[in-house]
């Protein structure tokens, strides 16, 4: 027992003595990266998470839109303006982005040229006609078979206007809960 005690004290003393020898962050270290939209969610909010789990995390957003219990949009407190989550039957099924500055993990965002999305997701994207815009497209990005969601970038034929990620059929609903 005494040998274990001495070993722990020795290790602790060594760690304290070497503390100043740890690599230090350079003064040019950048700020932490912003959360990104991925096939599984945005930041700490996950597609498939229940409204109850969101509320337990301290987020009061689930109380919005009380008239639309089966399908509603909320903006969790961790989401910036321009991002919101669709909740269907109390489960987060989709995340919508309609403002620049909120990037996917690959780097796409609202305002990007359509060609950028096609390049970023080359081999995993299909261009379909947009329901409401004559020259517009829906760039549908599919995920590996282990992921049950996909991304859809809506464009005017040149520029990304908005995008969403989620499970089918919710992600395919052009009007959202409407």
C-alpha cells in the first residue's frame, strides 16, 4: 500500500514539475469552430431526439407553436437566427437553414453557388427540378446507408437559397409543416 501511495505521489510531483513544459497555444490560435450541420443534426441537437429530451437539456423552445402539436417548428436556444428544427409527433425530424453563415460539415452554406454544392458532394448528389422556381433545383445529397437522413439544397439555378437535413418523409416536404 505504501509503495502505491509513493508511486501516486511521485507521479503527481512529476506532473506538477513538468507542467510548464506542456506545449502552449500560440497567440494566433483561432477561436473554437462554430457548430456545423451534419447528417445527424446541428451542434448538440440531434435528428431523432425527442422534444422531451430537448426540454430536459434546458431548452425551452419546445413550447413554441402550441396549436400545431403533431408538426411544429422550434428554434432551440443553441441555434442562431436562420436555423430551426421541425418536430413531428414530438421527435426532431428535420433541421432547416435559411441564412448565410451556417455551414454544413463539408462547408456549404446559403448563398453559395450551386456549382459549389455539386462539387462538394460530387458522386452523392442529384439535381431535381424545384417545385416553385422555374429555373431552380433541389440538390439532394444522399448519405451512406448507415445514415437515415439526407440534405436538400434549394437553389434558384445559380445560388443556394436554403437547405435542410432530415429524415424522410419530413425532409422532402417542400412546405414544411404547411
